[in-house]
C-alpha cells in the first residue's frame, strides 16, 4: 500500500472510491500524524476527538457502500480556516472573547466543501482577526513552520499551510486580502491560489465596494488546488460580485505547452526592498520558464499607488469589524493586539474623500494592468519579500536596510497585486541556503484563472520544488 499521507488529495480520493482504502483508515492515519506533529506545529485548533472523526469516516464509508454518488472531496479530512463558519465548530478569529462562538450553520464555502464529501475535523489557526502574515494569537498561540519550527508559517492561512506541508491535511481552504493565501504557501512550500474577485462566494459584511479579500484553495500541488477550486468556485446570488461563467471545469487536465508564452519578470515591482535569496529565486524561475520555451522580459506594471489604495480599503473593511466588536465586545481593545487596534482605528478615521479617491485610483490601476496583460500571459514576482522569519518576530520592520512604515509594508508584493483584483498564485520556488522555502508568485490577466493554473502547473512540474518535504521525524 502506498504511503497515504504522501499522496495527493486526488489520489487519496481515488483509492477511497475504488475501495482500496476506507475513509476510516484514511482518518486514522491523519489523526496519527496530527497527534505526532500538531503539538509542535500548532496548525489545527478545536480538533474533534478522534472517535468523533472516526464516526464521520464510518458514515462516509457507509454512504459509498449504499451506492451514493461520491463527491469530489469524498472522505477527505479538512479543517476550515478559523475565519469561516463551519456548523458546530467555534469561529474564533483567534480572538479570546470569541473562544466559544459556535457557528450555527456553514457559510457558503464550507457548505460547498461539505456537500462535496469533505469531513470537517477542526479549524486551522490564524492570526488574530486574520490580520498580519504571521500566525499567532492569544487564544491558541503560534503556528510554526514544518521546515524549521523556530520560524513562522506565515499568515493568515498559516495553520492551513503548515498542516498541508506536514501531512496533517492533504487539502485546505484559505482566504487572502493582502497575501494570506500566497504568503503562507511560500513559507511552507505549498500552493495557494488567490482567485479573481467574485470567483468564490463571499458573504462577509464588506462585500461590494472596495473589496480586496477572496477565499480560495491551498494544496501541496497545483492540480490539487485546482481540484478544490472547482468545488469552491461558482455563481452565488447573495454575493453582488459573484461571477456567472458556466462551463468552466477547473478540475480538467492542466497540461499546457509554454512555448511562445510571454512572461513579465520583476524582482521587486520596482518599488520595494527584497531579500537577496528571494531575488535569486525569481531569477531562477525566469531561467526555468525560458527552458520551457517561454519568452521572458523584465517588465512590470506601474503599481506605485497600489499600497496607498490597499491601506485605505483594508482599513475601511476593518472599520466594519470594529463596529461589530463595539457592539459585541465593548472592551475589545483590552484583548486585541496593537496592530489590529491601529488598523481598525485607522478605518474609523477615514473620510468619504479617502474612500472615493482610493476607488478612483484603484480603477486607474486596474485599467493600466489590463493593458499590461494584453502583452503578457503572466507576471512573475516573489510571493514574499523575505524568507520565513523567527517566530518571536511579530512583523518585519526592515529589509535590506530599509525600514517598513507599517506592519503591512513588508508584504507589498502581495498587497499591491490584491488591489488589481487579478488571479494570483504562489507556487514553490526553491530554498534558501539554510533550507527555508521561497515562493514564486504568478499573476494572470483579468479573469484568466484557468490560464494561471496551467502556467503554474507547468512551472511546478518542471522544477519539482514542491516535492521536497520537510523532515517530519525532527518535529516529533
């Protein structure tokens, strides 16, 4: 029998459907891995007791025996991100006063995954309120990197990325406002897809004007991410920006010839400091693409105004969070971290002119990048400006001698792309001289999620970086 935990999610499901393994067997090996590694990594929180999870698996096996048509995720253990509702589990946001806030129903994302046969066993850890690209909070503590547990797993989908890299899960959902799917994917050597805005349903309060955030898939391969994405994506009438584009099958074969494809390459957007080993990874990516027959050109759209837009629209979204906190937890400032308080207060201070000017500037940026992608199939750049940093560091304050003005600025390479609303993906891009993962970010033109997946898959297959798993024995 194959080593189940090393297999792709699609292969695990295939073995289940063909009755070569049972969902109970698959659940047990996952729980063995969780018992061995989660005490060190702290990736999965509010974990179901083992026997309850086994009962879920028994039900999945019984459904298959009865002739019920299996869904795309049949029998696969999953732990939704602790920012989304899954019925029966707390949705804590990593915030102590929300520790016992039990979700009464699934959100649309988790409902789609449950309907596809996923078995929910817990939640994945997040930074408080999902803010910041380092997963730590006062409720559950810090999530550590499987490649080096003294380093961060990134964030805000850090728990999901660490669980994937360590084999505790084979597939996971996440969300991304300023890099929360892409940054932890880069730090943990997995894949994180930030879809086009509106491709995956979003029921959150700040859902129309100035939307920056989207939910999406994470996995150990592009093919598995696309498989989960096919479950997540699709029209949702309650989401005003939802895309009605029938007939797209993101689970179809991804193989594509890159001969003649044109890639723009930038190490730094022409704007920001980037660690030298991250720069080296981008140059290596360019060489890999050229070896596949693609044309590579040093080029970048003008995103010089993107961070100012991001700061305003992020703060505006967080003002909604702040108003909810004022109503539910009047003393929330006594519990929240300083950066969360700062960002929410900044939202409260915004004026109508701030909001309007940001939207006008964002529209202009979008028009310019749309024109840029008439020339290029994709833009290639880093997924993070630095490699994974020590867990004791709350956020990066300096890169290459340049100070960061806020806790967001060290992730400009992701935040600026978020402003465009374009699909972006982080894929494994190699390792530093000390063995820490680096990620390569690819961005495609408006609505080109399918093309992006094909391009990323070709790069992944050619480089093989994602096949290098962490030394799990050292974590036990």
